């Protein structure tokens, strides 16, 4: 790595120390595609074991202190006890993710369903999730709806938007003073003709109408090919409506690959917008979460690697020479402006991150440290029997 000026090194290391990346409980369970779920030995059988795995990721990376839950996949009788267990493991419970897509009742939609009884059922679940937030101390309610239609004329597009707005409003009113609603969007799937929240503009419009406690969450895999995600990031940052990221990576659709694996340059560009807006610090309120289902790769290692990928992209974004970039932009110097980004992107930041981990009392190589810890062998032996919890379990 090119020798950094002491002031630059200090600034970058300070920002990286403060970085926080939330992991997701479902990343540690068995998962797959529409065709096959590939079982792996040692995967968690209940929410407690998922939290133990998430805590292991934090123990080796130092920047993943919270774990998101998915209800009902992570339903327990005593959420306060679950939160206490997480604290014992060295982590805390993060976002509560609602699930109104797997019940048979939701075939024609949940909160936008033409049947008022089904809409009431879906809304009751959203309110239940806020109750769980109260019990766990969670700040964020994460909402994603699979609602939509498969055929023209199947339902009224405008009526479905009215139903959506009504449910969001009722849920918003239930939020506490320190709680937020994060509204996700997805271009398509499982609805193929029209999705009720298909893009950032739809999510933004609903959040704008709701108020300050409603913000947009970006899933990096939920866009049409060629979409300029960093533009969306910049727009929402400017509007004060970017509440979070669900990080993953994709080739064609919502592939849920490890973040930065398919297009690491895109991840860098996204993080550069975050850094340039001074929105990296947790105090800025953006929730960074890994929303990935690891189908064929070892799960804990994949999550650790994903955390490292985000750290590397962030470190490179922090190395952009902001004054030089601004000067080139103001002067209309296209090539110099681009070079300011590319110089940072091509910098090998791995030595800097190894230094950071060593300063934090961590092993400089989290993957090697995990492999040598014996944790995987221990859970393989201990978690024998029972049905692994994941992929809707």
C-alpha cells in the first residue's frame, strides 16, 4: 500500500473503528434456491444458536455488534430473554424484519390483498413486530412486501396503493419515539406483472407522506441491470430519507451473493457516496446490514468475508482525495476527477485493515482465526439432530 500521510492514516483508521455492520439471523441457517435447499452440518436450530453464530462473526471482525431478526422465523416466547442472551454473547438485537409473504393467505398479497380479513391479519403481524421491538430494544422495523399482481386487470393498481398507504400509516402510528420504519423495495418477484413497492421512488413517496420516522432501505440486489445505485444513494442522502442498506451482490436479479463479490467497484462507488456525505458514522442513522443467504458456501466464513468486503470498500472510499476530486469537478476536468476515484479504488487497503484489527486486539486475518478457533467443529458436533432453522423455518 502507498505510504499514507499520518493525518490521513489517523482519519481513516478512526472512521473504520466506528463502522458498524449488522448481520442477519437467516444468513446462518440452511437456505437455497427455488430448486433445492442445501443442508450443511452445524447450522443453527433456533434463534439462540443463530445469535451465537452472529456473535462469533463479531468476535473475529469487531464491527458486527448487532444481529437482525426475522419474525416468525426467529419467534420465541420471551424476547427479553433472547435480548439478554445476545448481550451475554457480546452482541445486541438489531432490526426486526416482518414476514407477510410465506402464508398461503398472502397468495394475492398481504397489506394490499383485496380481502379485508387478510389485510387485517397482515397488519396485526406488523404491529406484533413493533411489540417485539419494544421487548428487544430494537430501533428499526424492516418492511418488505412481496405484494403485487401477475396479470393485467388482476386488481386495481390505485386501490392497492391506497391499501398499502393505510397499513403503513397504522404501523407508523404504533412506532415509539425512538423507533423507525424502513421500507424496502424490489423490482419484481414473486409478482411478475406489477409489484406494489417496485422501486426507490415508490418507497420514498410513501415514506415522505408518513413522516420523519419512515425511511427508505436499499437492497443492492433489487434493481434492474444497469441501475445506478449510487445515484439513488446520493438522492436519498440529500433528501434525508436513506435509512439503511441490505447489502448483497448480484448478477441478474436478487442473487444474495456475498457483498462485493460480483461487482466490488459498485460497492466502492456506493460507499464513496456515503463517505462524501459524512454519513458513515453510526450517528448518521444509516443501518448497514448484510442480507444474504449462503447456499453453497460455509455460512459463518461467508459472513465474515462479507464484513471484510464492506470494510475494504469503505477504506478505499475514505482514501479518496476529496479536495482534489472537488477541484477537478469544479474545473470540469473529467479525467482527473475520475482518476481521483480510481487511485483510491486501486489502493490495496488490506495492510491497513490488518493494522486496524491488530490495534483492536483482533487477529489481523479473521478468516484464518475463525478456521483455527475450532468453533465450526464444535457446533458440528453439538448441533446434531433436530431440523435446522432457516429458509422459512
